[in-house]
C-alpha cells in the first residue's frame, strides 16, 4: 500500500466518523452538517492524490485493511 493510498483511506475513515457524529442526533444534524465540509474536502483531495477518485472498489479494499471493523469482518 502506497503512502498516498493510506492517507486516502484514513481520510475516508475520518470522514465516516465525522459523518456519524454529525448525524447521531437527527434533531441536531442540521447544526453540524456544515462541519463536514472540511473532512469532505480532505477526503476528496486525498482520493485524487492517490488516484482513487472513482475507484471505490480499491478504496474500500484499502479501508478494510486499515479498519476491518468498519465492514463487519473484524472484531
């Protein structure tokens, strides 16, 4: 796994965590949605830099290597 690919997978994982936090309370979600713009931009840039934009299969394979629990295959 290349460093740029690792960075992209990690940025995606951070985006997932931020999204889950922002949406955890539906009543409060509209207040927190603007806070997702930075993690979205970070993930987009990391995906482009790693050549993974539009290659979700490769990205998800990398994420599974870094965070197997996100896919239900880990503990």
